[in-house]
C-alpha cells in the first residue's frame, strides 16, 4: 500500500498538549526566575512518527524573547507522546502554540526602526562570526532592553535556512547579546529581523 499516510487530527494535538500543562508551566516558572517581565507567544511545527513520537520539532514563530524558556518549551513538546497515528507514516506538519503572560509589568514596545543603523553595521559581523551565508539564513529576534541599552533577555527563531540556521542559533544569540542598544526610559521589548 504505497503512499498510505497516517492520520492524527488537531484535537488530538490540543488534548495531548493540554495534558502537558504542568511541565509547560514549570518552564514558565523557571524562566520567570531570571526575567519576570517576559511575555509573548510561541508557535511550533512538528511531525509525529508511527509510535506517536514528535519529530522535527521547531519553533516557527516566537516573540517571547527568552532563549532558555523557548528551549524548555521545545523540550517538553519533543518529549510528549501523542496517540499513534492511524496508518503507517505521518509526514505532514502539525502546528501548536501557546502564550506566556508576564509575572511583572509588561515591557514597553520599542520601534525596530531605531536599530536600523546598528543592524546594518552589526549583522555582517554576526553572519561572519557564525559562518553563515546572509542570503540563505534569516532570524526573527526578540530582545528586552534595560534603560541603559543593555540586552537583558533574548530569543530568536530561524525564518530562512531552517536546519543550518537553527544549528547556528546559539552563536547568533551570543553575538547579538553583546550589542549595546539605544537608551530607553524603561525596560523595553523590540523585535527585528536579522538578515
């Protein structure tokens, strides 16, 4: 029976992830220890193998801005068992997402246009240091900035060049974390594309 594909519906995914509430909340609590103001949403894509194990789990969107929290949430999803799909194999992507509310006052939004000159100057260095081709690899970065312009929390997802870009994510974040951003009146949050 060539081409037979398994089936698993969206409700199965939602019910299974609802059962992971405790583990997901544990990630959020752990993240709040270092950054109580962190808030946003994250969306994942993944496949499910014939035994119900998720494969190719990846964050496809996030504006949370906290790499450790994003990694913990990804780990919970990666370790979750889903109902076994009917059929022999399941090749389509499933999508699932969640939101994180701040435990403290939400950060002020910062206009990414304020970073235009900095991005133009620093992006080249990031790509060079991390040995990435700029045309093939892109990142959506979210950062929290202290009043003095120091990045206090940072997260990102690869938006182009998926596999290689995801493999170099730690390097990219390490480079961006060292940037000095413009001063702000109070803790701010900015989202920008690194390309």
